[in-house]
C-alpha cells in the first residue's frame, strides 16, 4: 500500500519554515520557495513514474478556486524520496504551473517562471493543505510548464494507486 511521509508535516501541521511564516530569505515575490522533503514506500510493482499535486482547497473562500501550490510529474519509478528544495534543485522530473501565476488578485507582476516550481503556503488564516502522490503505470512526458488539467488528463486511466498527506498551515 502506497504511503507518503514528510518530516515537515508534524501533528497535523506543516512546519512554519515552508510557508510565509518562515524565514524571509526563503521568500521571493512573497512566495515561499523551499519545497519540503518527501518520502514514500509501498508502490505497486508496475509503477513507471510518480506525480505530485500540492493543493489548498480552503483557498476557494478567498480566491474562488482551489489554489495549486505544486505540480510535478515524470518522477522516475526508482525514486522513493525528494530532498528538501527538490523543486528548485532536482532536474530529474517535470513541473507545471502553480496558481501563483494567475493574472489577477495581486499576482499580476509575478514572473511566470516563479509559477513553475513549488510555491508554498501563504494563507492569511489557517488552511488545510493536501499533497497527493500518484503511482502511474507509464511516464506522461509532460513538458515543464504544463497545467493541472494537462496532468489530470495524462493520468486518467493510468493511476495504479494514490495517497495523500495533509496538514494545516497558518
């Protein structure tokens, strides 16, 4: 059975340093930049790659839609962990646009390349965040800069197993 863990998630909360309550040197354009370490085990034997979706459904109240904080795919099947800040330092997988690239609501002046990596939690009040790990039976081969709908379509019919790690932040 597929399981996901991270030392950044403790007692139902995400460690402060991975979001806007953390050190200011980890922020650019008010976006938290350092992705948390992840580890997983128990993937089905037919797994060919992994995908990650880090999402905030509580942001619907503020933005009108769930806020996507990180999209990653084509993580090789022989990998069972991502180190802290892998979003910025590991080139062995592809990453899609997060919601920091939306052209309204104070986000208009954020350079588009800042939406192509992890963009951490920055709520004004406590939100619950979910990070989903999908074990896939193939490698989608999406190019950097894909969108969530691209990933969802690419995964349709190819998810062997999925697991979720959730935590509150704010």
